[in-house]
C-alpha cells in the first residue's frame, strides 16, 4: 500500500494533446501542491515558487525543459478535472484513516466546516447568489486536511455535502465537530 502522493497523481488523466507535451501532469500538480504548502497562492505565486526552485524541481521531477511557465500552469489548472483530482486525493487519504497505528491518534477527532469562496461571487448585491463553497475535513491531532468537497450553494447545501463526504470516506468510530448549521432533527 503506497502512501506516496506522486503514485496517485500519476493516475490522473491528462486531457492535453500529446504533441509538444513538455511537463507531465502529475509533476506539475505535485509542484503546485508544494507551492501551496510553502505558502504560495494563485497562479503567479505557483510560478514564482517554481522559478525560484527551478534547479531542485527540475532534478527531482526529471524535467527535460525546466519548470513550467505561468501559461502552462494556467492551462493545466483550467483543464484539470477537479472531480477526478478530488477522488484521487480521497483514494490517497483513505489508507491513512485505516492505518491502525494512526487511527487512535489522528482520526478520532475530525472537524468539518464549509466556507464560501468570495472570488466566485458574480453580483455581490444580489441576495440570490450562486457561488462556490468548500467543505473541508480536518484532523485535529495531525493538523492535516483529509478531504475537501466543492459545491455550488444553489445546487446543494453544506449539510448534504458533509453527510455525503462522511459516507464517501466510510468514516466510523470517530468524533466529528460541526457548526450549528448541522443541528437538524431529521439527521
């Protein structure tokens, strides 16, 4: 059983044309994850991180053409199937939940919370907005985000997404902390 994230990233389907392909999808996504972990945000931050660490990343990922440019990063993220990435991430994290050595430490106390992404708001003065929200599952003891689930607030509710995420991960015998929005008699 592999805990290596790159092994899972290599399973992502690359929708780009094969002609002129200079950077493997899995390597670019891994570098973006590294940039995020290093505190970078957005496309420019990702590109700055890669350029600043060009030699190390080129060697580590065996890149023939150096690190990807801003345009390549943007193109990849625009074409990326986020649902497939999310499923891959959950597959990668699933063994973590089932590891008996860690189960009693990390997976006992999990927090779930949803946040609206303000950058997705179309018209701030319209009370009937449709914007993207993210539900995150966070392990308190380890400090790791175990899963994320994006959704549109007009298509689903945070409560439903939380229930679906718990069911999808097959979590049992854990303590969940949720905000008051989830206190409903019918559930």
